[in-house]
C-alpha cells in the first residue's frame, strides 16, 4: 500500500497524460516518508460506458482513489490527501480550462485485519539501494 487508482472516461484518454500523473503521485508519496516505496502502485481504469449529468455535452471525469493501509493518524492522512489532490488539480488544470471535466479524489483506509498481501519488492529495494 498505497494504491492510487484513476477511473477515467475514455474521451480524455490522450489528454489525461496518466503516466505523467502517476510518476508525480508516486514520487510525492515516496517523498513523504509515510508510505513505503515498495508498496506504491498507480493504475488506470478506462471507462468506455458511462454517462455524466444530463448526457447532453462532451463531459469527462476522473475519479481517483488512494487506498492505504491502516495506522496513520488523521492529520497525516489529511496532509497527504491534500498534497495529492493539489498534484491532481495542477496536472489537470490546463485540460479543465479547455473542456468540461470533473475531478474527484478520496482516500480509503483499509481494514487492518482483513487486508492480505505478500510482496517481495520491499526486500528487493532494500538490497538494491
């Protein structure tokens, strides 16, 4: 953890520049020292079937979710969330000036018990650095 997931309408696939956004978000999360580098993942889910508002215009949206493991205090989560949302809004600012685009972001803290994982990347990164 954390996992950053962007659900995007497919009418902005080229303009969204998600690999660039993911690079910024991953680096920012790693730089906080709050999230372990080996657990950071970003991915996109492109939506080819959707409707927004009245459906009468070329609307677009990006809804992003950050799923994090349990254990960080509220203030730490708020600061990290605001920092990430600032990156998101900065990334999409130019596109939002050109078209109808809704951005939303939420952070979800996963259950501390019902969260199963197995990851050998952490050990790899410790040896590689």
